[in-house]
C-alpha cells in the first residue's frame, strides 16, 4: 500500500525503483525485437503465401494439361476419322463398314453414330448393344445444331447405367472439300481414365485432386463412389469464382477455403478449356503452411528466449543500479520495526555510503539505549510478578482461616436448622453453599500461587492408582447417581499395583478431570474412565459425552481463570485445568485433549514412567 503525504495508506501499489528500471529496459528491448521481427515475419508470410498458392496452381495446371491432352487426342482422332466418311455413299453396308472402322481407331469409343445434314442417323456402331443408347439418342439433335456453329461439340457428362462409368459425347462436323456442312460424326467416349489420373496424382502428403464439369458435378475423384453417387461441389468458393469468371490470366484460381470435406485447405481451380471442365486440387492448410507455421513457432520461441534473456539482463542492470538504495531502504525498514542489530551494507564511497555509515552509528546508539531500557523493564516486570503472586499467596492465606471458621460455624448452624423457620433454613443452606464456594476459590488461588512461586513441595509415596481413582469416584458418586450418568471404569491388568506419587497432587489431577466430566455431561450421559500403560508410562483417560469445548476457545483452556462460553452457567473457578497442567509440568508429565462442541471431550494424562520425582518446597498443595 502507498502512503499519502498525510501518512494514510492509499489503494495504489507503488512500483520500486528496481522494478521501474527493469520494466523500462525490458519494454524497450521487447518493443524493438517485436517490431523488427514482426515486420520480417509479416513480409515472410505474404511471400510464402504467394509462393504456396503459385505452387498449387502449377500442380492444378499439370493435371489440367493431362486432361486437355487426352481430350485433344480424342477430338483429333475423331476429326481424322471424318476423312474415312463419304457422305455421297448410299450403300448402307459400306457406310456401316466405315463407321465400324472409325470405332476401331480408339478403344475409348463406346458408340459411334453418323448423321447426314438433315440430322438422320445413316450409320452407327456400338460395343455394348445392337442399338444406340438412350443417352446418345437424346443428344443427337443438340449435337448437330452445336457442330453447325462451333465445329466441335462436347456434351454434359453422365453416368452410364450399365457400366457405371462416366461418359461424354464428342461430335464433329463432317464437311466436303469446299467446307460445306454434310453431316455430323458423334462418338461416346468413356472418361474413366480420369479416375486413374486423379487417383495417381500426388498433391503433397495429404492432398487430393478431382475433376468436375462446369456445373460442379464430380467427373473424377480418388474415391470413385462419390462420383457414382453424383457428388456435387458447386457450393465451393472456387466454383463460385469460376461461375463468376473471377479467374486469373492463366485460367486458374487459388484461395484458402473449405474443401470438399469441409476442412480448411489451399484450394486451387484450373479450367480445362474446351469441355468446360475444371481440375481442382486441395492441400490441407496445415500441410501447405507447415514451414510457415514452423517459422512462426520458431519466431515465438525466439521472442520468448529473448524475453527471458532481456528479463535477466534488465534485472541484473536494474539491481546493479538500485541495489545500494534498496539495501538502505530495507535496512531502514527493519530498524524501524525494532531490529536494531541490522547493519546497512553499502560498499559505495559516495553520498549513499556516507548515509549508510551514519545510519549504522545511529542504530548502534539506539541499540545500547534499548538494551538498557529492556533490561530494566524485564527486571521491574519480574519484581511486579513476584509481588503479585506473593500478594495473592498472603491474601488467600489470610482469608483461608476466617473462611474456614465461618464455614464450620455455618455448617454447625445448618445441623440445628430444625429449630429455625423454613425461610431461615433455606437462607442458612444458601450461606453454606456460598461459603463453600469461597473456600474452594481461596484454596485454588493458594495452590496456584504456590505453583507460580515454585514453593510447592512434591512428596511421593507408594500408593495404589486404582484405589486413589476409586476414592475420588466415591466422592463424586452422589452427583453421578443424581444425574443418572453411565460411568464405565477400566483399569488395565498391566497397571502397576504400587506407584510413587504425591497423593494430594494425584487427587487434584483425578478430581479436577472427573468433576469436570460429571459437571458438564448432561443427565443420562456417558463417561468412560481408564487407567492403562503405554510405552511404560501410566495413561489416565477421561472421556465424556458432554457439552464439549468451542473450537475457537480450545487454545485458551489451560489459562488461568478461563471458562468457555458454553460452561459459564455451571459452578467453577476456571483454575482447575490450569493447576492440572502446572502440576504435570512440574513432575514431568503431560496432558492432551480432543473435543467437539456438542459431542464431548477426551482428556489424556500421561504420568512419568518412574513415578513423580520428589521436589523440595515450603508448602504442599491443599
């Protein structure tokens, strides 16, 4: 947080000098690198893109040339065969022989028909039937009209129902030596060869090539099944460009668009020419631009490496520039937080070095003053604590005698309460309870003061742990029965029959833990008490189904005068667990607990393996 001139913290976080220097140098280096490298990459992308598109157009042109050469060959054969036709011949047998001779010129001719100038079929030949096919008959009229105008006619492609192969009809005008139209020679040609052509054509590793007619219907595709099913690619972007005439001067078109399978690819189209067919090639985008992608990745990696280098260099330079000032600031901050042993280490021999030496001298003087003051405060604190404990000890000791006498007198009065009236008897009973509580509090305070002063004597003697436990339980038995508590007591067979312990200290431990369990367990609850051995140590455990201890107050349970929020309604001094813990610390034992609010508590006491060690003192606990 940043402080304002008034000393208040503002919401903005201030960057340090070292960070500002690092960021400035880093931004400058990265900006220059990205600008220069990005410009090179940009022009490289443009150049590479043009190269890739040109390469794919070249591939498509080669395929187009192969298709064009095949078509040109068949047209050439058909035009040559015209010289075998004598339209003045009236002998049907001679005409049939001529047509059959034309049929034999090329194995790709499926059917051949000769029409006179009126459009009548004067001769025909077929490899598949004794009559012309319906497809050929349907094209007679259109073919005759077309060759009168253009000399050569190509029909739309179609699939032969018998063979399942793609077919096209080529027609050429028959003219006499004076160039006058005398008839039409038509041939049905199988273009299945293009299936083999596109199947053997390699377009990269994962690309493909195919041929369509001007409407976009497939003529040849690596998977011939798509051709037989009447595959339609008229919706491709390149076909739309072809229909609109948006072709380059070489009759080609290339673009990055969706291919026939819907994947992104470099799609190239080249027109075959006379038939009006097109050859389309597709190269997957990631294959076409693999080298470019590698260059981009390498550029990014290069930028990242430069970034790391620039960060390291900028941090080093900024640290070298700002280190003396940062050291001075950090040391001053530690000194301000009370670490007067901190010395400012600045090796420079300039004004900052002089400032650092002045700081060190000032810190040394402050430390001497602080050490003297701290020693006096500690000494005075110990004196006050000793006086406090001694006062509590004297006060409780002085209060103990009159309270004890008052207790005896009220108890005697209570024994003769039959002579008093009902209200007086109730009043005497209340007084007995109050005085008993005061007596317990005074005794507890007296015991605590002896533990705090270290004057508590520990006088161990051989005794039975089981009998001591049963004795304490006997004192609590009336309350256990009144609350109908389910008490289960377990004493392990390996618990020693004789154990060296101070009986008073042992009774305090047993009584405080058991009385708490009884006090804070609701009527009808359950209490489990056990004595057992663990690693040669005696373990005393008390488990109850009582109110438990709130989780946020469990760390204060062994402090003086502390009572949990859910236990204040019950009688108590808040000193019992504190005394138990201090006693166990004095004799080398320990106490632990696990508790859940509303479910109960388990206290575990571990007594020393060899019994309680003897300890000299002025008083024993009461």
